[in-house]
């Protein structure tokens, strides 16, 4: 039995978002790329850690740090989330693309 939040292979007829769309969505907001891939638990986890590490680096950065340096922890986790979402999207996209046409057609 599948647990909530666990990876679920998309069904044969299910539409998949293009990997570039997932990457663009993940770049805009943390976790949105994973939400497009229907991985809500992973999306919330990444969003939580972006906020936590952004807050930590904001409060631990020296006073003369640049604005980007002040939120560097959150930006680092955001970049990891973007790469992870793109990797999952690309994996699903290529798996679907390489399936034979006969296997993708459901039989009545």
C-alpha cells in the first residue's frame, strides 16, 4: 500500500508537465515545481527548509553582508529544490517518452 506523499508513477494516460515548465515554476516559488509533479510532501519540506535556512542566514550574517548574502541559506536550498524538481520531471518525461506505444494504450 502506498503511503501519503510517497512517489507515485503517473498513469499511462496522465498528462505530465514539461520539465522546463517545472523548472520555471520551481524558480519562482519554493515547492511549486514539486506541486506540479504531485509531490506535496516534498514541496512542503523544501519550502519549510528554504524559510528556515533563509531566516538563519539572515540573523547570522554579519552586518555588512549584501542582501543576497543575508539570505544565502534560503537561496542555496531553493537551488537544490529547483534541481530536484527538474530531475524528477525529466525522469518522468523520459520514462513516458521511451515507453512503447502499445504499452501506453490501455486495453478494454
